[in-house]
C-alpha cells in the first residue's frame, strides 16, 4: 500500500472517535488533510461539530469544506483532536512540527480531552531523533538559541522557504530544525529547551497522545497511552 493510502486509512480509522456535537481539534499536515477531507464529508451528511484548526492552512481547508470553525476563546475545552506526527516512540511520545504548526498544535492538544494521532508506518521509531526536532523561536533570539542548542550536541539550521527566505510560522516566528540523532533523555531535553529564553515551543509532545492509529499496509494498529 502506498504511503499516501496508509495516511488516508489512518485518517479514516480516526473517524470513530468523533461524535455528534463535539468540539474537534483539527491537525495540520498531509495526514491531517485526509482527516479534514473525511470530516467534511461527515459534516455534509449532517454531523454537527465545531472545529478548532491548528493552522491557517487547515482552517482554510476545513472552512472550504463547510466545517464550522470556532476559536479557543469560544471553545477552550476540546473533546477530541486528530493530528499527525513526524515520529512516534513506543511510549507515544512524539516529534511534531515538520509542517511548522507545532505551537498551535501543542496548545490545541493541551486543551483536548483526547488526542488521536494518525500516521503511516514509517513514523514509528524505537527512539526519537531521526527526524530533526523543530524548535519555534522568536526572531530576536534565534542566533542565541541556535548556539545554545548546538552546545547540546545538535546540528541546527534555520528553516527556509523555497525562495530562501526564513520560514514564518502562523504566529510570525522562525523555526530551528535541530538534528540530535537518537535522543537519549527526551524529558530532559524538553525541559532544557523550554527553559531557554526565546524558545516559544519545541516539537517534543510528551504525555499528550491518548491513542495512536498507525496504518501498516492494509492493517490499522491501535495503541493506547498507559496514562489516558
Ligand atoms: C505539522 C505536523 C504534522 O503533523 C507532521 O509534520 C506530520 O505531517 P504529515 O502528515 O504531512 O507527514 O506536526 O506541524
């Protein structure tokens, strides 16, 4: 099964977590885009919900499909969020932010009773760190933060768009992509990054995923977090 079909299959499997009348967090990325498409079909068929998108891009896709959009001010408590991930380890810790939406994604996940992560099989790793960890920084601080993260042993690059200009997040910040290789102590690294002045957020999502749905060929593997 092709990678994109696996993403679609994982997205389809997540639909059973969505119930009528709920507030639904809407993820970002190519896998989440499949979810949004399928959610749009449910709404067209009469499902009532309010969606909280994790990016401007996802908001545009959802709105174009007729999905009612709400803000966190209107709905600060989310019933269920469905989102993708760049890496998932056996404890359902994640690296996210490949699509640049990690800040809003983490805020939405933190406000959600249940977080369902949908991926294809390539995203499962025994140890996080093969994927460069995205760290969102305010522009003023980026050179200082870059040096500090390099001092932790990572090779760090400022994310750029195709035209060479720095990538801008929806909150108008920059992203440093930090290649650590295998991360030995995920919690410790998360703390150290959070403690750096100028770091807005990092892409380590710890203790946030409730359920992981991985499409592996035609099979869907479901894993549940032990603490949820
Ligand atoms: C965006 C994300 C995405 O969920 C992550 O990058 C996975 O994307 P895709 O489904 O396209 O592989 O964290 O910030």
